C-alpha cells in the first residue's frame, strides 16, 4: 500500500513540476486535456450507473472551466473575445450541471464538443507560436 502512495506522490510531483515549467499557453492546453479526461470518466461512470463517481467527474470538469479557464480570462483587456469565451464557459457549466442532475449524456457530449473546438484553436495557436520562434 505504501508503494502505491509513493507512486501517487511521485506522479503528483511530476504533474506539478510540469505545470510550473509550462508556458501560460501550455497550461491552458493542459486544462483542456484534463477537462476532456474528466468528461470521458463521467461518461463511463454514467453508462455504468455509478452516479456518485459520475458526479465527482462532472464536478471536476466544472471546476476546470470555472477555476481554470474562466479565471484565466482578462475581461478588462480581452475585449469581445474574452467576453464571448466567458459566456461560452458559463453555458458549458450549465450544460454540465444539467448532465449531472438529469444523467443526460447528450448534454455531456455537447459540453465536451464545445470545448473541444476551443481546444483545437488553442493547439493551432501553439503551433503558430512554435513556428515564429
């Protein structure tokens, strides 16, 4: 049992080190990846009838959107794009809440698809940044 805890601690340190060494752009990409993982986990638990675990996974996805993606927006300097992203993130959180409350896989899929499109745009921006360097 202690070796499992040791491995978990080592993995946590690795993740934290990766986050600390990542650029702001890479951190956002990491949030998108974690979000999609949480959605996949929630879908699997929903399909298996594991309601409590589904709720935990959806809550994690909501926290990623609210405390990660939304919190990173600069609404004062970001202009119309930041405002539109804020509205989109609010809508996604509402979809996730509906998915959780109603065990609605369609709402879960819609929430995943919406952020997948934004994530693809972020990845494209990252490719452009690398090319310019």
